[in-house]
């Protein structure tokens, strides 16, 4: 392929994809391509609406997506001929819906909704990042493979080209492959971290957010910590990439998010020799978070990377009193196994 042909291929728009112009084979999550080609829009719409109705019985929050994505108006929307503003709003609605859908991805109603979005809005072409974000925590399942097989990622320069072996082999993404790519590609590490912050924000007003985010937060903690363990050397770039997300995690009201953040901090402290000022800043933020929750909710945390103790002055600045639960570890670090008592 000539250089010009490669450039034209990279510039190709999703609506020019040959699969959209042929009805012999159609992208589908629930059906094989030939069977999907026999399904008309009304049938696909009915499948999607049935899925949404079933999801509403589980989580009423999905009602907000009925008008923009599952209405008669949405049924007639041709995104390839819409204005940039209309498509931008559509992308935002799809992205938000997929964030909310992720906790339910393995359920049949969720897959019915995806079938409609693939059929009508071609989210496997236009919204690949959001679709992958939705399904990534389930990378060891067969249905994850089905989603990846819908993507157009054959170009070696495509950001998701590394998932091509999953697409062609039909074998789920191995955990080791995921972890290796995470520490070798900081863009992918950032993708995972930002997915968590966006999901936490999306579920902020949901009283059941802790339960709904449990799978994602477990995936986040295990993947990032394993990547830090596997990396031979942690560069300053890795720490700099993670630090903003660590700060957000420490400030979160979700116990699972804070616990995941504590685990990441511990692993960084083991692998990296940090400046005293950085250690003090991070330890101070840790102490602040420990003043906000009951001791039973805080996992034991040992700060062992550098010999730093919170002095009485530090605690006074944080408006905390020394507590028996906050003490120096045998290694000379800071051990936080409970909470500081906030002054009234």
C-alpha cells in the first residue's frame, strides 16, 4: 500500500465503511452477520426497547436515555447526515449511556440495548472508545470477544490494534497481556484511570453507586497495581500520570475507590524512591482522608518507601490529634491502621 493510500485510509470516515453499504453481512452482537442482515430496523428497535424496559426494572436511572436513544425520533436519526453539533450531543448521550450500562454488561437486557445502538448508531465504528470502556472490565469473557470482533482495528496505527489477536483468535484477552500493555502504554493506563473518574462522577448521585462500581473498581485496582508490580522500572512519567488520579481517589466518598487508591499508593511506595517533600505531601493527604471515615472502614496501610513520620506540627496543621492508630511502622514509615480524631 502506498503512503498516499495509507493516509487516505486513516482519514476514512466511519460512514464510508463498506459494511454500512452492504446488507449481505451486518455487524451484530446477538446474531451472526448473515442473520443480522435479515433483521430490519423495526425489529432491531423492538429488541433495544425491550432491553431498556428490562433494565428500567433494575435501575430507574436508565429512563434518562429513553428519549435520546430509544425513541421514535432516535429511530429515524441518520447520524451520517447530521450536523456536527447534533452528532456531538449524540456521542455524549451514547458515552453516558455506556458508562451506566457497564455494571450490567453481562446481563441479556444490556446486550439487547447494545444491539440496537450497533444497528442504528454504528457505535462500533463511531464510538469505539466508549464501547471498549464499557466492556473492558469483562475482558476475560466471551461476550467481550464478540464486541472486539465488531471493531475495525486492522490498521497497525490504530490505538486498539493491540486487541487484534483477540478479534482474530476469538480467545478472551489474557490478564497478563492487559497488564503488560498497561505499563508499556501510558495512554492506555490513563484510559483506565479516566474511565474510573468518569464513572464515579456519573454515579455520584446514585445511592447504590458503591455496589454498581464494584466490578470496575476491582478491575482498576488489580490492573494498575499489577502493572506497577510487573514494570521493571517505574519512571517519573508513570508516577506523574497516576498522581492526579490518586488525589481524586483519596478525596472520594466511596470506600472501594479509596481502598483501590491506597493499594496503588502502597505499590508506588515500594517501587519508587520519592523526594521527602513529595512523600510528606502525599502522607498529609492520606491523613486527611483518614479523618473522614470510621476506623472500621479504613484498611491497614503501611507507608514504607521513605522514613517519614507525621510530626505533632503536621497533625496540628491538619487539625488532627495523634491517635494510637497512627504510628511509625517498624521500618520507620507511617502506619495508618485507623483514623485521626478531628477536633471539634
